[in-house]
């Protein structure tokens, strides 16, 4: 899926190179306190990214794990993820 760009945000598929940013929030107990997952280990973060990349390659595509990136203030910083 090509990225969707606005002046402030980028909505795109995850890549394996997103590990550091995803693990930063996914391993934080404060961030994941009210979520059904986490805090994640490094292996769990890698598994999530591998799954997201696999889903992005499927056709027809049934699952969408997308990164919302703040383009204006902190390039490369994730604001939200979901599936």
C-alpha cells in the first residue's frame, strides 16, 4: 500500500526497520497499561513487525497494521498503531 501523506502525518505499512521506534513504545509499561498486549519483549516486537510485513504482502489483503508517523514535529516517531 502506498503511504498516505498529509502535511503533518504519514500513514504507511510497517517495515522491519521500524523496530527501534515500535519497541520504544511497545515495551513501555505506561503506554501499554490499558492495552490487551505488552509491555513487549524485543522478540515480541520482532514477531509483530514480521507479521505486519507478511500481512502487507498478502493478496487479497485482509489485515492492516499501519503506522501513523508525525512528519511535522518528530519525523519517524509513531503516534498510533492498530490493526
